[in-house]
C-alpha cells in the first residue's frame, strides 16, 4: 500500500513537471517561431520529467537530446528542472 501511494505521488509529480516543461517548450517555440515538437518531442519531455537530469551529460543521455539541441536548449531546460519549474 505504501509503495502504491509513493508511486502515485511520483507519477503526479512527474506529470506536473512534464506539463511545465511543455509550457517552457511552447514559449521557446513562439520565440523561435517554430513548432514546439522541433524543440523537443513529447517523449523527450516525459523522460526529462521522469529522470530529472542534473547535468548536461545527464541530459544528453535522454532520447531526443543530441549535440545541437543540447547546445541550444540544454541549459534552459536544466535550469527549469533544477529549479522545480
């Protein structure tokens, strides 16, 4: 029973982080005048929310984060994740 409650809280927290990452991505997409999925796809945001990377190296290991996107958006997303959005 305790594990279920913890898992539910973790899932809720991940959903909160995921939704806030989507808002950040939308703002960046508007600034860059591009589509949001071109910043990072949903799958990447979900992994960020679940794994909560702490460094650029951690972030680079997530699906969809290559060298170019890491350079362009890595610090912005890490800052958001580390500041609990």
